[in-house]
C-alpha cells in the first residue's frame, strides 16, 4: 500500500488508509462503487511527496474493511455523505479538500452543493455528479428497487486464490479494467477463509438497483450550487467524454477546470496513467 497506515473512524464504523504526515494539511479521498481506499494507493504517494499533504482515504460503508449497514437497509448515494461528514468530524476538518473518483465524486458533489461551508476544494477523477433517472422513468426505477430489495442477497463469491479473484473483477467489472490496476482493489476487498479460499467482503446489497435516483434536472441543480473551485481530471477513455449529459454537467459547475489525460476510468490507479493524473493535480494546485 505504498507506506500507507491503517486506521478506523466514526467509532470504528469506517476503515481508512492514510499517506503522509499526520500534521500535514489533510485531503480526504473517496473511492468509487465496489472499490475501496486502495483505489488511491498509486496516486496518493505522488501527491503527498509533491504537495506536502496528507491523504486519508476511507472505505465507504459496505466496502473494503468498513462495516456493513445493519438490518435490511439499502445504500443510497446521499447516505454516503454521512460517511464523509463523520470522517471530517473525527479528523477535525471544518472545511475539507476532497479527492474523489467516480461514485465518490458524486458524493463529493452532493456534499459540496448542500453544505458548501464544509468543502474548500474538489479534485474529481472521471466522475461528476450523480447517475440519474428521467422523471418519467421514476415508477419503473422504484419498481426495480422494490423487487431487488425483496430478493435474497446472493452469498459472497469465493475464490481459490487472489489471482482468480482479480480475474473475476477484470471479467465482470462495470467499466474496463486490467489485472494490474485491479489487484490493489481486490486484495483489500478479500478475506481469507479457514479452508484456504478467499471471499469478497463487499456487502452484496450494493448490487441492488437504486429505488430512487435524482432526475437530470435535479442533478444539474446540485452541480450549479457548488461554490468551491473544482478540478475535473478525465481519462481519454473514461466514462464522461463528449456525452451530452457530461457536457451539460461540466457546464453547470461555476468554477470548474477540466483536464483530459491518457487513461481509462481508473486512470488514477492505472500504472501507466497515474503519473499524468498526478501532474495535472499538482499543476492545478500550484496555479
């Protein structure tokens, strides 16, 4: 984990990894859906060295080493804002700089829009705002969510070794990812079993359809309410690009600067792309 240190926050509910000196200015890092704090294991050391900061990456609830939701609850995007705020409160961060990827970028945007006094800057990695559902599709989305909630959660996948688990992530990921990029994420998400196998720690409820999503108009309203400076670093082969919704999202953010660099959706973790991501962030911070 590149000299990272492990810790727990929010009364032990959240697990985290930290890079850099505890006394340095702290950036809080937020990972994507089904990922974990190891998402930043290649980028964080570069930023720590060049900017003189501390980066603390949390595992969102249900991910990595953090606790799962109790009872039968579902995971809504806005509920992760509490993970972020609980971490900030534990760390004494009255106003935070956030480094956020994909789903984590959505959480960062919602928090910055609704609690602008708590967020000083956003550095977003191939993610901007929330996944949306058109208002006319809301009944169908709620139907999917209700039926998904009533189906039993599938048992956590088991693998004979870590290599097989990595291969499964590569084959079944929501976005393209190679084995070298996926390995840190998979390793943190696994637990060893007495019979020598490995099992995913990730809460199976994360795979349920969302019962409710923001509409495109609501998502744009959130983005337009963000007051702080925003750097958006996109991968040339990432998920945003020239799509109409992405273009409208970028235009909605008042103080956004965009950098497009070589890489895919996990550009900050790809060994061949991470140096370019780090340069883009450092250059923005120094201007």
